[in-house]
C-alpha cells in the first residue's frame, strides 16, 4: 500500500504560472507557424507586406521546451487516467490533456518550421510570385553599340504601356535613332543626343522566382551590385549608371532579397531591334525588402560576350 505522503506528493498541482506558460507558448507558436504557412504559400492577410513572420532563435527554444512539456504532460495524463491512476498530471493540465497534446505538437511544428523551413520553401520571406500580382517597371534603359554609324529602330512590346519615355516613344513605330559605336544616340525626330533609350512601364502582371537570388545587407549593397553586374556583363559605365539609380533605393532597407529575372522578363517584355543585333544582354533586377535575412538558392549566369552589334538593357522593380 502507498502511504498518505506518496498520494499527497503525486496530487500536488502544478503552479498556475507554468500552466499559463504552456498555453501561451503553444498558442503563440501555433499562430506564428500558421502565419508563416499562409503567407509563404501566397495568402496575404495584410501583415508584413507579404513577408512571413519571423521569431528570434531564443524564442524557438522556449517553444521547443513548452511544446515537449505539453505533449508529455498530456500523454502521461491520458495514460494514468486510462489505468485508473490519476495523479498530478491530470490536475495541472487545465486545458485538457488532448488539447495540451495538440498545442504542444503545434509548438514543436513551429520550431521545425523556423529551423528547417528554408529548405522546403516556407518562412523564406517570399514565394514564387509577386505578393501583389503587379509590378511597375522602373527605369529600363537600352544601350545600342553598332559596329558603325547606322540608323536603328527599337520597339518595346509591353502591353500595359509606358508611363514615361525619353526620347518620345512613337506608338506602333518605337524609337528611330542614329546610333554610333560609342553608344551615343541621336533621335531623328528631334535631333537631340542621348546616352540611352529610357522608358518606364505601367504596372503589369509578373511571376518571379524569388526562391533564387541573393540576400544583401544595406551596407554591402554597393560592393555586391558592382561585382554582380560586371560578372553578368555590364561595363563600368553601365554599372555606375545602375548604381546611381538603384543604390540609394536599396540602402533604405536593412536587407533585400535580390533576384535577376532573365527569361521571365524577356518573354513578358519582348524587344525588337532593326537591324538585328548579334549580342543582347537584358539585366532586370527584382528586389524585396526584408526585416531578416533568409536562405535562397544563389543564381548563376552564363558569361556574356560582346560580339558585333550589341544591345544592353538594365532596369528593375520592387515587389
């Protein structure tokens, strides 16, 4: 027979503080896990501009301990009740043993999501699409480098239309300029000289694979862009122009997920040049501000060689 002391020891209820910790930690972990899942899979509920919620690693440890405790306490309570041996575990789980197990499991699931979500595409900060479905194309510029002075016609086939062009873009005809090997362009409509053809597009529907790219801190923006753009094929003058426009914008955010769209952009915005160039390079940067760094697959690009009549374009958008 068990003595009175033993029964009293087993019946001692857990403190309300610990029970509250179990309940709150499990509920918060479940909420954050659900929020990450919904936003990472494209359900924008209006928090974080489409960026899933994040938690600090130290809170993950709290959720882990609370989740394990809740699961074990609930399981032991059910076991002891089933065998007619109620003890302290049946009294201190005020939320009920089955609910304790459920919330504890969600807490553990939340820990797994935060720890390993990057490898399966969750909690990365973005999904394979623009969160708002539309993007405005900002300052794409087109450089022309013919082998000799010649007249060149350029058309950009962008259905939503343009918000701004320089020189003036003639619908159905495009630009017609006198291009020189050094890149200088003379607009035949107004006899003015330009370093490039400039346009901005109205918002349009795009799909970008934001699981590929680079996460860049504000302080490393200039170094990253200068290195990456030259690797992709921009010359020093083109790189400097790109940095002059985009550098200050990117530095406004603590981190940026930067993706360089290639075929996705080119297929949505066809470029027609007459006479046809031998080499074409189109660099279109898509970036999303982040509060925290995330894991993405680095992009790799083929080496670009400038052969014959060369056309170079750069531009970008923020999503």
